C-alpha cells in the first residue's frame, strides 16, 4: 500500500524585511486568461511578429498559451459575445521613441489609435505603449512639471518623448 500523499498547502506572500513590500511566490502565479473572438493561430502569429520576446507554448484555432516579453497568457476563442474593453489593458514599458513607434504602429495596424498612448489592436485587445519617461514625469515631485507633462500627454495619441521632455522645461 502506498504512503498517503502529502496535502499541498499554499505559501503566503510575506512582507520583505524592512520594506513593507510583498514578495510574490512562484507557486501561485497569476496568468491573464483572454477570451478572443478569433482564431488563436492568427492571434499568436500577429503577436509573434510584434513582440521580439515571444514564445508560443501551444496553439490551435481554439486555445493558446504564449509568452510576450516575459508575461504568460492563456487564451481561448470564446466567440462574438466576448469583447475586450479599456477596463483591462496591458502596458508595454519602453525606453526609446523607436520602441514607442514599433509597438504603436504594429499594434494599431488594423486596429484603432486611442488617446494618451493607448491603442486597440485588430483583435480588440487594448494596450498602453508607455515610455518610462512618461511615468517619471506624470509622477514628478514638482507639481508644475507633473501638470505640464500630464497636459502634454492628454493631447497625444502616440506618445512623443521629445514633446514630453520639452513640455517640462
């Protein structure tokens, strides 16, 4: 007779010493599960052409698992009743205008350009193409710089790093 199996217990995240920050455990990752109204072979082919760090784990017309820039996604072709909204979006952190242009132009092809660095791809998924300097400026300790950067951002569709930098001079 085999020995009884040990019951698995969930590890709780613990605050790291002195920082008050919670460190995630590897035992309970959170994976976005996306319901598309599309053939997932087409979806993964589209994203593979955009994200330099893309790995398709498994794919067929109805189900897929893939990794984009280190983030794992699971997906299912749920049909037309499933639509994405701005309520959930994925932020792509970039450093350069070249990266902004690459993601913006690639993701908006067949989709929609939205305001403030947001774009909807041809499958309806909403993305934020966000240069790190934007996040630094709109959270700047100087309220005048913060406001100027925010006002500049609110006038843009695709974020222009040079205009942002000029706005706070």
